[in-house]
């Protein structure tokens, strides 16, 4: 049974002409990709994700951190985009100029058909040298053991420094071009849909607030309350893979695979 969407939300999407969709870990949860809130398991259970996703952690124990990212990469490889990702791609297809801004480092938006999502926090599939920043090739993804393992990072072909994941770690600046694109889109949109983010990590959490401050309407899709409740005109409390297809169907009547 699809999620019941208030007619007001459907009307907002149906009327919108310049749309931004902001996504966080929650949109990939139903694809089996753990969120940042979910406690870490196996080798990493005694660590906090926010502590592991730092330059310091990589410096202190590169094999542990590289192993963590290889484990996440193999989990994403096994995952499939869900109906939430598909609904985002459907909005893009329906309303030209829609900008998808994600905090996720997985490639599920692309695999669902999204053309050029803005990855604010990088990607699991763009490793580079931690010394000279030269892009590095990814070793074939192995099926990492469920509990994870330490994996020594490959060495840079140019300077032999350890290769690091192409993600933005805490304390590191976001890619300027991506941040600019996200802020520009938020500043000129008439509707921003924020999906599956706790709205706690900055500057990403600023994006929906920029849109609201400049007069756009914000719809939030999240089973739980978040600080973004304060800027959301409409809160759709439910899982993305149920709510988003229902919202698209309610707005445009074309049924989405649920
Ligand atoms: C920087 C990549 C400076 C790595 C990530 C202002 C105020 C306070 C702190 C700061 C501030 N400005 C900066 C900071 C510090 C810090 C920060 O924000 N700290 C927070 C935690 C307090 N920010 C930084 O360090 C940033 N860099 O500031 O640099 C600088 C500037 C110039 C020069 C030098 C330095 C960098 C931040 C990026 C870090 N990298 N990821 C990796 O993935 O390993 S962040 C990572 O965590 C994710 O990308 C994401 O952004 C965040 C997790 O948040 P969510 O995606 O929202 O996921 P979460 O698990 O939290 O929540 C899931 C939500 O989904 C929940 O609400 C849940 O209810 C919901 N949900 C669950 N299931 C479903 C669902 N929703 C829908 N459907 C479902 N089925
Ligand atoms: Zn190098």
C-alpha cells in the first residue's frame, strides 16, 4: 500500500519549475547501505564513523581506514538503487534543470538514472594520492568479509604515497565547485525536497536553509524529526522508497514502481 501524500505536497511538486533535491544516507538505507547514525559493526564497532572519517584516523591507521572504505565500497557494489532513487530520477526527467545534491558517497543516484548529481562529500569511486593528489585506479573490489578487515592502501604510481578515498573527511573543505553549484541551485529554486538527512553536518545542512531564506518551499522526507523541521513547509514522515514514489504519483499521476 503506497504512502498517503497530502494533496498540498503533490500540488507543490506539480507546480514547481526549479527543483533541488538534497539527499543524505537515509535515501540509501532501504538499499542496505548503513546510515551514519547506524552503529558501526565488525572491526569498526568500537569506532564512531565521524572519528574514522578524518585525516587523523587515516594517518594513525591507514589500513584500518582504507579497509573501512573498501568494506563500504563492496557493500555499495552489492546494493541496488531503490524506488526512492528512481523517484528522484523521475523528477529530474520530468522537470528539466532539476539539481540533485547528495551527501552520499555511493553511486546509487547515478545507477538509478540521475544524470549529474552534485557529490558534496566526494565518492567511494574516485581515490587519489594522499601526497600528490594524483587520481589513482581502484583495485578490483573484493567481497570484503562481513566483519571487515584491515587493508593496506595501494601506493601512488607517481610518488608512492598511500592512496586515500576520494571523499571529504571531517575538517576538510568541500570541493568548491560542488558547493558553489549546490548553493546557486538552492538560491534560485522554488522547491527544495530534502530526503533522508539528519541535517547535522555542515555546510551541507545549510543548503535547505539557503533555499528557505530566499523564498523557496521546502519539503522534508524523513521518518524522524530533524533540525530541518524548522525550515520545512511540509514534513512527509516515512521511508524515502515509499514516500517519494507516492509523491511523484500524486503530483503527476504516473505510477512509479513501489
Ligand atoms: C569543514 C564523507 C572546514 C566521508 C562526510 C558548523 C557547525 C558545527 C560544526 C561544523 C560547522 N561547520 C563545520 C563543522 C564541522 C563539521 C560538522 O559539520 N560537524 C558536525 C557533525 C557537527 N563539518 C566538516 O568537518 C566539514 N568540513 O567544515 O571544513 C574547512 C573549511 C575550509 C578549509 C578547511 C576546512 C566536512 C563535512 C563532511 C564530512 N564527510 N562524508 C564518508 O562518508 O566517510 S559527512 C557524512 O555524514 C555524510 O556524507 C553525511 O553528510 C553525514 C551523515 O549525515 P546524513 O547523510 O544526514 O545521515 P545520518 O546517518 O546522519 O542520518 C540519516 C537520516 O536519514 C536520519 O535523519 C534518519 O532519520 C533518516 N532515515 C533513515 N532511514 C530512512 C531515512 N530517511 C528516509 N528514508 C529512510 N528509509
Ligand atoms: Zn602521489
